[in-house]
């Protein structure tokens, strides 16, 4: 894009040393109108192209950030599911020891994953897997914008009360010894 | 890019104020400001996401144990550590059941206090208390090393223990003084001292202690005969410390343990006990009818011993023994709370 110089380059010098701008010379009236139009057009084009570039940058950046966020949340859901399953198995090991009267294990989990709340759901899988005391731990985001679920399956010696809990610190408590029953409570 | 330099405006025509183009001066930078702010927000969000990702990786690589392993380890160690307390209590308070039970409470409280002091630095607070004595056994003790291996009445051949369902320990120290000499001692030819253990099926295990002294030094030879095999521990100086249950003499010479070849119940008999002097302690449990307190009672051979309350202190006596104890355990960690009951048999 070339914008004709508004002044300076087309200045001329009279023989007597006076300077004057060519735009105000009486024999070039059309050039003056062209200059005004090209200045406005120049700005419009400049701003338009800039807006397109910036918009594209923001769209690409936004998409990139969104993708990264999903990836991070999905990864963290998996970590949380595995950690919670491990804590359940640890509590189960304690509960299954001879002579155990009381067990309480605190499962320290983050309240949000990538800024999104989540829920932990325990489902009985005895029938599906044909194995006693088999459970699926499902960790699901609680957000309209981001819907992700990660699950893992564990086998315990104790029975586990099936329920859904808000993400965050949870307590695994032995609530029965005959048969062994573990219950997850909000911490 | 848009021009953000100072506005130069149209040239002065010589009269009036300079003309301005609407929206081209102060408003020119708005697009940049909006862009910069938007990009700034994007970068902040990206930084937060990066932080979350790092936290996730950190979380994933942290130890997954909330402290349960420590609790299980502590509970598992009770069997050994409290077992040692029980053994020490049996030796220190070997008089009556009441004394033993009270002694165990005292000793275990001391042990629990020490365990708490050690663990508290790591953030754990264990507590162990005696719930009850689950099983009683009996122990035979001779604590005078100059006394012969005879019974209280002076009989040289006598049954020390009859029908022992379990033999926890049988330790004896035999002095060289008084032992008879024999090259190949056995039950038919030897007039010297031996210990005989008989199993339920009629199998026997015998340990012969003989003198093998030279002019210069006093030596003891041990011969263990069982099932046609003979194991010898020779040239033991002056006194032999024998762990019959563990099958080792003076900590170095191994022989066949009677528990590995005999079936229960087991009888323990001393033969020619007048030929040997030394100490011994036998801890055993019999399947006897329980008394009114629900505790197993006396040794069948109780009449062969001195009164454990005699004055002066008896050198050969039989008393009760704490065989199995039930202890209550409370373990508190940062993220773990455990309560349980553990049966401890040393």
C-alpha cells in the first residue's frame, strides 16, 4: 500500500527562494481530493488488515489455550482417579488386617482441576466383571464448557458404599466389620 | 502496522487552527490496547494452564501412600517387639498370674511411651495397651548354676515336662563340673547326664553332655542322637550354652532341633541329673482344661518343683507364663487413623 506523502516530498522551491506546497497550487485541484481519499483508505486498510491479523491471532491463541486446557484437565482427571483408587486400596489393606476395629484414611485431592470442579462416582461392577467387590471409580468434570470423564477399576476385599462425591478432600472410613464395609465421606 | 506516531495533520494554510482528521489522533492506539490486553489475558490463562499441568505432573509423581504403609509396618512390628516385652516380663515377673499380668501392663506401657517418642518426630502417634492375656503357659526355671539337674526331691531321673503341646524355648547352660566321660554315649551304656525329649509317636531326641577335659583345660562334648543320626559339638570350654529349640550350642555349633523331628505332645525328661550342674529355663504350653478364670493351669509335674514363694528364693521352680497376649493398638498419622487388636505370641 502506498500513501502519497502529504507534504514535504513534493514541495518545490521558487526561484526567489520561497517554498510552497504543491497541493495548494491552483493547477492541481484533483490531487488534493485524491490525497484525502487515499489517507482514509490507507487507514481503513491498515486497521482492517491489522484487525484480521489480530483476530486470527486471538482465535488461534484461544483455540490453543482451549486445547491445552482440555488436555491438562484430562490428564489431571486420570491422576486424581488413580490416586483415589490407591487410597481406597490402602484403606482396604488396613481394614482387612485381623483384629481391625477402626480405619480412617484421608484422601487429599485437589478441589478443582484446571479451574473446573469435578465429581467422584463409585459404581459397583460385581455383575459386569463377575468378581466380588469390584468397583469403578469415575472422575467427571462438572462444567458445561468442558465435559471429560476418566475411570479406573479396582478390586477390594471390603465392600464399598457406592455414591457420588464432590471433588476435594475425601475420607475413607471403615463403617462395618461384618462384612467389611468402607464408606467414602466428604472430608 | 497502524501508525501510532504523533499526528502531523494537514499543512498550515496560513490561517486558522490546524485541521484534524476525526478518529485519527487520540483513537489510533485503541486497537493496539485491545490487542495487547487480549493477548495479555491469553498469556495469563496459558501460564495458569501451564501451572496446572506442572501441578498435575507433580501430583502424579508424589508418593501415593497416605501413610498406610507406616501403619501396617508398625502393626506388623508389634508381633516382634511386644513379643520381646512378653518374654522379658515372663522372666522378670515369674511368680503368679496376677504379678505377670500387672508386670506386662507396666512393661508394655513403658515400651509404648518409648515408641511414641520415637514416632512423634515422624508425625505418628502410636499407642499400645494390654487388652488381656489370651493364653497361659508354664515355665520351668532353675536359676542356680551350681545346682544339679535333679528334681526338688533329689531324684536324678525325672520328667520335667509332660505333654507339652508347644515348646517355645528350652535354654540350658551345663557346666563341666561333674560330667561323666564317654566316647560314644548312648542311652544304653552311658551313666552320665542326658536330656531326653519324646514325641507323641514314640520318637526320641537325646542330648548327651560328657566331659572331655584334658590336663590343661576343661572341655565338654555334646552328642545329639535322633533317628539314627548323631551330631557332635566338641571341645566346648567349661560351660555349654545350649538352645535346644533353636538347635545350636554356644551360638556356633548347630544340631537337629527336637521340634523338627518330634510330634506333639512332647515330654521332657532328665536322666542322671545328679551328674550335671547348671541353669535351665523351659517355656511350654499344655492343652489342659482351663480353670474357673478361663486360664490354663499347673504343670502336670508341679510336685517335682520347689514352692515358687519359698524363702530363700527357690532355685528350681515352675510358674505360669504369658503365652499369648491380646493388645489394643491405636495408630494416628497425618492422614491415617487405625484401631485394632493384635494377638502376640512370642
